[in-house]
């Protein structure tokens, strides 16, 4: 009873703070209609940056929430996107672009201004109503290029021999050390991925600028552009400097503001005072919570602060599972994989949560190998068209530096007990027996990987095996192959998990991001990282 009373008192206090927030919003935001200004300097991060940064950098979820709220906020008459550099992350660009297109569809103009637009920044801006550049600006619209670096020639010069074992003919992670060029399999899947992403970019830009896909391809082939040339090509609407923007906004929405005095609110302020308002909380019962966890980077065992540490992520997932207020979970996964055991440990925790409440995965730029492994435990998986995913395979090995030591005059001797005690020694190659043992271990991991995915996708291994073998896919092809359920981003994932949890969109609810604060590595984490094996076996 005491806990229930305390909870009710806390919710009542939260409602009181909400009223104060609404009062504060009247002072922090312009009165009447206003424009929303969103800075997109270098794209948007997945996790929070340091609070003392000025201007504040919004996370992807905050940016999407601000734009989604603005689309239905009668006081927001339009949005200004201020670009300051390259936009990093194609999946994030596609998610932001959808929100921009939704604003335009809602009758709210979106204008973009910046000194230059790279391909992804232009992808976002092209969905809006106006795109401007200063007269000295540029539009380096140059298409896509994927490069891979090969070290085999360097290793040969150093007398270093790579010892790589892989399961899956398309599992290409080790080719950087064993080859001097792409294998046929790697070139095949790279060509397919670039084709898919390029077609998506062309299609979206064509739709935004009212051009045909053929026209967009021709314009990309003719790039880069100076600002005047971009205007002439119909890619940019005019040459404008930042101080000229307000006059243009008055023409887009007459009656809101005066020359050199257009009411405008910064997106960070808008998120604080308006977009984060979840509505009044029910006092007599807990408000539902949707957990939103960001899992980015390499996967490894332990409790580190960088990447996806299985112990740290597992603790959070266990807290989520036990918390009755949490009605559903969205996992934002952006990872190329990592340690096999760590991937399985996270998979297990996701699977335990899924048994009690819905879990939806939103894939970022890369959710492949171990990233796809842990995602397969979810109820549903969403990917962007430009997501790199799949890579169901296993690779591992070591570098044999015996020749390099000999050239440097370094001698090493060892005393061993056990037939395979030197398996991971960098001073000699695998023996045939050791290579066979490593292969069996990796085959076991691969079989487990197939079982996990087949179970998660509710299909049999016969369906999965031709799709595996280390192959990678764009989000578009992964959806066609049913490795993911649909195309979409964080907002679509939240809508899906909300629906599966039986929550109404207008029902007061809170989205709880994790991690909520920037992560700084402490001394213990640094020592842990330094003590890890140089080349752990069984990475995915």
C-alpha cells in the first residue's frame, strides 16, 4: 500500500511539473505561430552527447520526435533545416527524410539552408519545399562508392601469414588479410548492395524534386555542382545567404512574422518544452512505458562502456523485463557483429524479454552478423532500405608473425603441455589438427546461428540455409527474403510495439531511452579493454 501511495504521489507531482512545463513553454517558445529551426550538423547521433555542448546536439529519436510533433502542432507553421556539413548514416537520413516528407504532406513547408550538401544531406533536404545554397556553396552530388582495403601484399612483405577459418562462402571479413582483391562472392554481394541503395537514393531524390529517375541519374553523373549550376539543373531552388532566409520564409507562409523578424524556435528548446510532453499521467495507476535501447558498435562480453557489452546490456534488459510499467521494447541495433558468445548472451536476454512483452528491432546502418543474431530474437525486425544486414556466418583466426620475428632477429621458445596448447600462438601457423578443431568449433557456432534465426523468423533451416552462408543484404532485399519484416525506422518501430502492446497512440505513455546519458569509459573499463584477447575466436 505504501508503494502504491508513493507511486500515486509521484505521478501527481509529475502532473504538477507538467503544468509548470506548459507555463514555461509560453516563455521559452514564441507566442502564436512560429517556425521550427533544426540544426543537422554532421547528421544526428544515436545516443546523447555531452550536456554542456552548445548548441545542444539532439539524438536521432529526439529529432524524429520533434518533427513528428511539429507535423501535428498547429502553432508550428514550418521547419527550417540548417545543414553544416556531411550527413553521416544512410539509415538515419532515410528516417529523417520520411518525417520531412510527412511535414510537407501535412501542408507545412520545410526549407533547407547550408554551405554545401553531400549526397545524404541532399537526400534529406530534397524531400522539403525549398533547398537553398549561398552563391559560393556547392552540391557535390557524386553518387555512391564502396571501397575495401586489402593488406595481403603488406603482410607478404612483412612475412606475416594470415590464418583465417570461415564458415560461409560469402563471409568476407577475413578477405582483407587473405586476398589482394575482392572475391567473386564479395563483388557479387557488394554490387547488389550498392545497386539497391543507389536506386533508393535516386528514387527518393526524383520524388522530392519532381524529376524522373533518369534525370536524377544524369544529374549525378554530371556532378559536382557550384550553387548557380545546381540552381540551373533544378536541384536547388536559389542562392540565398542565411540572413536572407527570413524574407523567404515570409513568402512561404505570409502573415507569420515581419521582415527580419520571423518567430522561430530552436528544435532543442522545442523538444524540452513541447515535444517531450507525454500528456497528463493517470494518478491511480502507473503510466505505460516503452523502453528504447540503443545498441551500437562491436559486441563483446563484459560490462564495458563502449560498444555492445553483453553484461551491461543484459542488466538493462533484465531490468526492463522485471519492470511491470514497461509494456514493450524497441531495440535500435547498429552493429557489424563481434564475439559469438557475447552475441548469444544478448540474444538470450532479448528472448527472455520477448516471452513477456513485445520486442521490435529497428536496424541502423549495419545490423549484420552478430547484430542480426541478437535481432533475430525479436518479435519483429524493421530495416531501412540502406541497412546492411544478414551476414549469417562465422569467421576467425590469427596472424602468424613467425617470419616477421625471424627477419627482425627475434627468437621465441615455448614449453607446452597439451596437444593444442599453442593453437592461438602468433609464432606458428595452425597445424592440420588445430585447423580442423577450429573449423568444428565454428561449424557449431554457425549451426547455432542458423537455429536462432530459423526460430526467430518462425521458419525452418531448409528455408534459411540458402540465405545464409555469410551473405549480406540491403534492407530492401532482406525484406523481400523475409529476413526482416518491413522497411521503417525508429518511429515505425515504436508504433508497431505500441500496437502489439495494446496501447492507443493517444494514451499517455513515456518512451524511456537507454543509455540516457553519454557513456565515458572509466579506469576499470579501460583496463578491461586492454586485457582482452587480441583476436578472440568465434566472432560473428
